[in-house]
């Protein structure tokens, strides 16, 4: 039985002045899968993710998430966690305090969920070190913790392995595969072929704003 599409994109175009950045994209993403998007810098990958998250408004076309049209029924999709570009945090606060502040905006979770999310990405919630003294890898881990702390059904991750060392990459791969097994939908971009091969069920390539599906990932089958 085919799984229901949680993200549906129809005839999506995005134009900045005279530049067409997304060109007639039609695609559906279903729960319980990890989807990879590859492509050169400037190909439109990040713009697509921003449109899905509601940060950019399409020039034409429809994006629906959980049967709600983004920009019409909802401004931002519910039950969606994301990392897009470099995660931004308050540098004079600890990692835990940063997440606690962000969690207070929607008041969906308490301190236990925050601590759990930090533990899942290998960070100590009791560490008082300010984020300004974090390494880039630690900041990336904190960004992933932020994305998952409210236990969203959908994760949109732009280069989630950036700045992670080998152990960190392996830990995050295990985490994402576990989340997939729990029925989550994960959409990620990566320049690392190994990440794509290990994680993704389907792979798409973005080239000059056009999204094409490559053959299904058979590496693990």
C-alpha cells in the first residue's frame, strides 16, 4: 500500500526579478522515507526548502503540507522541524538556554524534551558553556537538536552534516535512520555522496531550478 504524501508540490515556480530559480516543480514526499536533493550551489535547493517551510512565497504553484496549503491555509507548516543554512543562536547563552528560549515560543514541550533532544545529538544539557564558545560541529548538533526537540513528523534539513567530524556524521546518520523507522519524513540536501547513499530512499537532482528524480537508491537493498 502506497504511503500518503505529507508534502505535495504542484507547478511550483519561484522567480527573483528576471531570474527563474525554481522551474515548474512537481513532486510528492511521503512519511517513512528519507529523500535526498543534490545539486550545485545556486541550483535552487535551498530556495525549494525555504518555500516548503513558508519562508519564501512561491511566484506561482501550490505547496501543501499535511493537506494544508502553505501561504493560504497556514503561514508556516505545523509539525515541521528544520535546519536551513547556518543555525543562529544567542551566543551569550548556553545550548540548553537557547533551546529553552526557542521552546517557549510555542510552549509545546518542557525541559525534559529539550534535554532529551540534546542527549540524542550528543550534547550535555548541563554544560554551561556559552554557544559563542562552541565549535562549529557543536553548533550544528545544537541546530539538529532544535529541529527535533518538538518531535515533528517532518524534518527539512539543509546540509545537516556540515562541520561534523566522522563520529558526528555516523551518529547523525543513525539518528535519522531511527527517525525514519518511526515514520518520520526527512528531506535533506547534501554534497556528500556517502550520506545520500546510506540515508536516502529516493534521490532528486536540482539543476538550474529543474528537479529530476534519479533512480531509486538501491545501495541498502
